[in-house]
């Protein structure tokens, strides 16, 4: 159909509004309450146009054939002026000191329509008070124009329902329950800051950046978030070489297309410009760190490494690469360890999180990564979340799951704890920690028994179904109920519900992987997905949610002891030959050691350890053992942005650049390679990780030098088939998802369409094996460890971001109400948690999040390190430690 | 989502009954709040949070609805709720002096609407729709037409007496 706007004809599609058509054709219509990502409110009326001689709101009026529209007639201008005049009559005229000056739509429109003051009289006195009880956001209701964009983004995108309109008429404000504020007892606010991004005025502003710059003073750089594996695109607002705040990026096709991020992405940037940043290389002499020049530091490291190599051989040296660093840096690091040092003992913290995923999914499907894409969850009809707490650990995915539920999807949640999603689940399962294999076998037992499995998929796309059938036959609901303590009826309900899905998707994380049976757990989930035919199609799949910003990339680029970049096995002669040719040196075909194995061998077979951007003293199991291991080394080099708990034990510390200070790429959990862009200069003498390693290689007589991260990626593309089509010039916008084999390849949204990477999907027979350590009479509680919303991993970054650490400053252990009562422990009291490996004091958080007999501790806190307690027993295949199950004692600390 | 039932269930038994009567339907929130207010004479905070949890609504939404309608009170109200109509007809026939004399009679300080003994709440309403009887006062469900300050004082005195004898 055709409509006329300002006497010109334009093409219009059914369902489009007048505003849509005008904007699509570059015709400016001002709006206040409208945002393309939100539902239409029609609240502000600024978008009035003249339509067939009537004034209508263009945002709510659908186009009709032959409509005559005027967008800037005298009547229209008059109407808009009146509306603005009314808004201004209740809006303070304090632009000079307003935080939003320069970034305020009301100000812009007043300027455009030449309204200096309201003709109805201006607002001289405030009617409300400013609320700023939390460290993140400030709310000034006097500046609020009640457009409702904040309420809509909260309800429709973030799905936290923390704010709503309260009171009526002239007294209306956007408020919180009982006016307790965003941090009140009844508040569900998670401080994602999306409301601030949506606010067209200064009613909602960020506290940490208050008074630190005007919008027009900032340089804005789009980059990838340095926290979790979602890979949110963020806009860093930079002034005077400092990151002042983080804005949203609205880009279709991104993992966060409508500007989503969480409190860490939004407020966790303080560490970048923190005074604790390392600025010069350090060498420890007589127990004290001394500042030295780069030459001195690198000469020293090179000479020591050469010495160790000469005396003990290449195998006495190992490297920890980093899931925080870029793809290019991981590539350079593993190349250094393999080509320069001459060993395959390079690993990184994926060993502690998703090693079992990489091993398990590669066995089942031929490819060890998330099968589908993040955005697809919104179209799933049954979502099975097991051992994952998305609303805290992958909050943007958590919100997407909630959006799927709003559209009618069903949810099954299996988690020993009462997580937020448990409350929204259609079937909530609280399995005993470490009994996942039994649970999933039980689900499959019901599905096979009741004939609910996808026979066609099983026949056409898989092998070994008979083996699976025979093993799960032994897992009837009653037996599984006895192991997992899940009522048999819930097992049956969950099985039937998942089997009923047309598009069923499985989401999991550390609750599955961090077990002695981690690989088995992953294989079980792969079995379940194949059995129900939920693979190779959109909105289905087995979806491991990866914890670190670039843990996927670090694995992809070969920071693993058994594979070169692109999962090319080091012990296959053709791979070795290929890389020997490319790197111009002899390589080893012996599979190297993993993270925990390296620490176990420290002081014995391993004499030198080079750690780039990892903090094993806090992240690895059994802290006392880790510290003893580090102390027993002849040489420990730590390359980091802070003097971390691990760096304290180093002989040489090398200062590196943070994510905001360098170019490169991160690969997110959905295999998407996205750009990291330099926003500021690195402090002091700190340098890019890859530059440091290249310089070191030169000193060890290996020619390795690059001009840029882009150049490194060219080398990666040449040697890594799954990254074959990745070039920096192709990564503007939304990046590319591997496998991407050539320049022409558009990337892969979901895996295993038509066939699996290795042909047919393989069912594996997996039997239940209990955790290594179970509660007994002495150590009678079962301790789980994990993350929480506000902090990240070892806290190096989030705890140096002042707003976040002010909000969640203290370590804690979650204790069930009944246990606390029995032990006489009150909420907030000091308690001691002791395992066979050590003891930790922390604060009690009493409630019903954990079941009786179970405890949960976040591992972010150096002062109460949860990993002093954890059990380093390993999964046989993936060598991942059983961080999720330790037996501990709990007692009150008498002050 | 299942209706959350916890240890506090007994305390909120009556609220549960009301919610269940409406099948927990979100669209019945206003009716549910009305019935709860009838029961408790106002909407206590803990009840509102309970309603939110039980009905799978956010506390912010429930609070928003409760504060939007003038009929809902988040403060405890008196046993006798005296409403003085201040619509146009009542206003011109002297609702102003009437309101003042009632406040004085029950002994309300500035800014208060409910007496400390929780016996009386005095408020104005925009129009009771009985303009022919102006000025109109209602006490709970009972309507008093063509009221005068003297007349209403006698009625209030009777109620006060009744309370004192109890």
C-alpha cells in the first residue's frame, strides 16, 4: 500500500505504523516514550502528526492505504509545543547541573521548539526527593516525564519486574514496592542499568559516573564485555583515558540485541583504571618485588627458561593460558609453549569449568561447543536447565529464558539449590549434588518406556541406541528417586514434558561439569537430546553456558594440552607436520599435562611455570596444595594486570594490558567471534600479552613478531579450519560464528544440521557413580561452590569495581534454616567451614536457598577462599576437579 | 507456577481463601485487594507481598495497583470511616465547615486522617452521587443527607458513647 507523507508517496507494509514508515524514510518525528525494542505505549504524544485532518499519535496509528500525513504542519508543531510546554511545567529547569545535560530528549526538544520556560509556570520547588540508596543508580522523580520506558524495559526485556508506576495522577512516579528503594527488601532489581539507558531525561542516572563528564565529552567505543561467556556488546564511554561509564549497544544479531547487560557488564569497569594496576615489570629478590625494566625482566625470564630447558628438558616447563585474554593472545601463548619451549603442557581454566563439555560433546557429536545460539532460546517450547543458574551467572540468557516463558515455553529446572528460575519452573527438581547421571538416565528410562522418543531421529542420525536402551532399563523412577532424592512423580513429569517438546533445548553449566563424573554428565545430556531428536534444528540443542568471556576462544585456539588450534590433535602425525611446517620448528607429539596435573607435578617434573592472566590460588581446588606447588617451582612467571593472589608467589611479574586497552577478538559461548577494541591506553609500561610473549620468544631465539592482532588472526585463519574465514575486516557488526571455513562462509548459527560433525551421533552408556567425597559423621555437610550475580571468579576485576564491591562486600556461606537453627547460627554470624583440606571463616547467610545438609559458597573472596576446601579429585577423561561436592564441617565461631 | 505455600500459611489463611475464591487470576487483583481490605480494614505491607508471591505478580505491580486507587489504604483505617462528600453540590451547600467540624469533634491533628484510638477515619470524596441530599456524609455504609455541623456532632457523639461502653 501507499501512503502520503508531506505530499510524497511512500510504500507501506501492513502492520507498520506511521512512525515506522516515516523513520524508515528519514522523516524526523520526535518521540519521548517510544523505543524500537519496546512495546508501544503512546504515552507522551510528542509524535503527533496530522492524519487526514486529525491529530494522531504516529507511533500507535497503523498505516492505511492512501493516508495523507503531515509531519510538520502548523497544527502539528502547535500540538507538540503544547505537549512539551505541559511537560516542562513539571520539569526542573536545572540543565546546567543535570547529569543528563547533552543526553536529554526533553532538553533537545525544548531547544528545537524554542521553549525556554513553560507558559503554565515553571517548576520551582521539587515535589519529590532524590533516591540514591544504592551504589549504582540515582532516581530523581522530579525529572521523570512518566514515559514508562524504564518500566517497559524492566518488564519486557530484563523481566525483573522491579519497578512500576505507583500512585496516581499528579503524584504518579515510577516506584518500587512500598517505596523501599531499588535495594529494598522486596525489590527484585538486579542493577542491570537498562532503565537508565532507556531514560530520555535525567530522572535515572548512574551514580559512579556522576559529575565525571558530559555525554558530548565522551569518546564511545563498542567492544565485548570482559566478564562471562555471553559476550554482550558494550559501549565504553571514555574521557581522559578513563572508562567513565558503560552504555548499551542496540544491534540486531548480537548476543544482546536490545542493549541488555548485567550489573557486572554495566558497573564492573572500575578495575580498568584502578590504582592497583601493575605498571612495571617486577622481579622478586630476597622475598621482595623490585621494579625492573622490560629488558631486565624478559632477559631474566628467557635465561631462566633456557636454563630449565637445558637441565630438565622442555617437559619441565608448562604454561597457563587465559580465558580472559583474546584469541590472538591465546594463540601466541600456546605457540610459544609448543614451538619455543617445546612441550604441549599448555592449559587454562577451561580445565576447571568446561573441560568435560569439550570432551563429552566431542565424543557424542564430534564438536565440543554450544550447539545452538543464545537468541534461539526465546523460541524453544520446552527449556531444560540443569546445573546452571543463568539469572545470576549468565544474566542476559536468564532474561531470555524468562522471555521465552512469557511466550508460553515450559521450563524444567534441575538444581540442588532454589535458584530464581526454580520459582518459575513447571517442573522443579532438587537432585542431590553429584547424582545427575542417575537423574538423566531416569528421564530417558521413562521416555523409552513410554515410547516417547524420536524414533526417526534415533534411527537415521545415531548409533548405539541398543546399548543406551539396555543401560537405562536399570534406572526406573523408583530407583532413581532413591539415589537423587527426587520424587518419582517429578521424574516422570519432567520426562514427559521434555519428550513432548517440538523444540526442546538443554542448558547447563558447572553444576554438570565440575564433577568427578563431569564427562559422564555431559554425555548423559547429549544422550537425552539425541533420544528426543532435539539437535540440528533451531531452538534445540545441548547448550553449555561458558563462564569466561573467552573460554571458548582459548579452547578453540589450542590452549589445551592435547590439541593445536581448531581441536587438531597433537598426536596425529599429519597435524604435527602441518604445524611444524607453519611454525618452522620441531614439535612434540606427547599430550601435555592439564592444569591440576601441572600443579601436582610442580617441584617434581615441572620446574618452570608461565601463567598468563590466571589466578589458580583462588580458582583451583585445594588452595594449600596449590600454594605449596607454586612455592616449589624454580621459576614462576605471572603476567597479569594486578598483583593477584597467585602473582604474590611469582619470581617475575609482567604487567599486561586489560581488555579496554587492546585490540583483538573474544569468542563467546555461542561460538561467535567478536571484536575487542582499544578504548584507552594501558597504564605505565604495561603491554599487550602477545607483545610480551613475542619479545620473550625473540630472546629465546625464535622469530615471532606481529604488527597487530589482526595479523595474528590471519595466521590463525590459515592454520585453523573452523576459523578459516575469520578476518578482522569481516568482524565489524555482529562478528561471525564458527565453523566458518572461508572468506565466503557466513558462519554457523547452529551445529549438526543434517548430520553430526563426525557423521552419526553416538549414544554413550553411562552409569551412575557417587561423588568422591560424601558427607559422613565427621564432615557431615555437603559443600557446593559457585558464582553469584555481583562478583566474578576470583574477584580480581569485580572486587576492584567500587560500586559492585560496596554492594556485595562480604563472602558468605548459604545455610539451610533448619541446620542453622540446630547449630544456633543466626543470619550474618561468623561461621567456620572445614574440610579435610583446610578451613575458612565466613558469614552465614541463612535461608531456604540450599537444602538441609547442604551448603553453598561463592569462590570470589580471597579472605574466605572456598577453594581452600574443595576436593581436587579429577574426572578421568577431562581431568576436571570435583569442585561441586566436598564434605565439610560447619560450626559457629564464638567471638 | 504453583501457589507458594510456606510456614506463614496459617497467618494468611483468610488471604489464601480470598485468592483461591478468584482462582488466583491476575485479572482479579483489584477484587482480591478489595476483599482483603474489607477483612483487615487496610492493606498491610506483608499481606501485599504475600499476595504478590501467591499470585506470581511482582510486588512492584501489586503496590502500583494498591496506590493507584483511592479506595485502597496502606495505612490502618478506623472502625468508622466517615466520608464527607465534597462534590460541587455538597461543596456549595457547606461540606467545608462540615468536614472541619467532624475533624474537630473526633480530635484529629493536622495531617492525620485516623484517630489514635483507631475509631474514626475522616476523609473527603469527590462525589457520592446523592447531590439531591447535599451536603452528604457517609459513615461506613450508612448515608446521612442534608447534614449540618450540629447534626453530625450528635451522630458522632452517639458512636463515641457506644465505643466507650464497650
